[in-house]
C-alpha cells in the first residue's frame, strides 16, 4: 500500500492475525547536519513486514533489515521514530528525522520534495481469497464480486473499476482478512509481502494469497532524505551496494519471502 496515498497499518493483537510484535519506539530528534552522519534518526510508520519495531524496539522488516545492514556498513548509531506514513516527508523536512524508511514508492511528486536513494526492491500487489477459490489467478476473475482493501490505498481505485458499488474499505488488515474468512467479501487486494506475511504468521487462516499474473502496481521503493543531505544519500547508496556485493541483501530478501521479481541487483 506504499503508493500515492495509504494509511499506516494497525498493530494487530488479535488471534486472527498477529500482525506485528512492535511495542513502541525510541524517539529521537534529527541528528543535525549531514556531517553528523554517525547518528541517524530513522522514521517509519511501524508496518510489518515492511519496516517496524520488534519487541525490543529494534528496526526490522524488509526495509528495516536492509537499512540496518546499511547502517552497520556505515557505522551509524540508529534512533527510531514512529509516525504516520502521511507525515514522514514532513517529518523529514522539518528535521524531526534524517531518513524516511517505509517502503515508499518513488514518484515524481515526491522527488520534488526529497531525494530518494537507489531503490531497495520492486513492490507488487497480491490478491487474497479463501483457500477454496483455487482458480483465481487474475484481477479480471474478481469482476462483479464483493471486494475489499484497507482505507486510504490506491487499490480502491482498481477494485471500484472491477466491482462498482461492491467495495468495502477496512481500517486494518486483520478486519479485512476476517471479512474474507466470514464470507462478507469475496476477496481483497494488498501489498504482496504484507499478504504473504499475514498468512505466514497464521497458517491456519482460511485464506489463499495469489500473486497476480499481471500486478496492478510494480513500483520501485526506496528510503529518502532531505534535498540538501547529500552525505547521507551517498552513504545509503554506498552501503546498499556493499550489502548486495557481500550477499546480505539476498539473505534479507529470502528471509522475508520476497519473490524473485522484486529483487534488484
């Protein structure tokens, strides 16, 4: 859901979907100028499995692990700051954080406000249906069905084109998944890694994740820094290059079950 608009994912504590183990953050103000590059404050909206804080308050997830590996290469001391996705760029440009790291799509509009590093990976979308719906492979097969997605996502535009008047919006992944299980909706659309993680956390869920043959979105995502922060931008790019060369990047992508089409060499 890291696209043109989207809401931060809710921390799930129900048995339906143990969505994230995050319990809080280590808040910190910006470490100052780019010359202070040994301490960085990283902003995230605390979204599993993309970028979130674990039970010990450490940054993890797909983007989280990649960024922490880069931080290690650069010898950075990391502080974490949790905020809503919609305020990440504002927090960056008001010096509350130094890096926004939250699976953010690289768009022309955002590039006017911040500088993105080299992309981490390509983010795709996925369909979620009941396990019994084994024939579903494409979005066209969802036409006319009652469908759902999380409030604030651009996936709603797709679903409304497929099933006008039959789309429900949900405040969280958990309630959306439960609606499928209950038969309230036929299927839903969300980010591929989020869908895969949901099922991995609770394999007994009566859902099936479909990696669509033609994804609706296939966008590159990356962290971003302030326009004038050339030092950290170069350090992120250099660190990313190093973790790709030593195999760390591949290990992280495999750890989070990212599809081969998401890798960027």
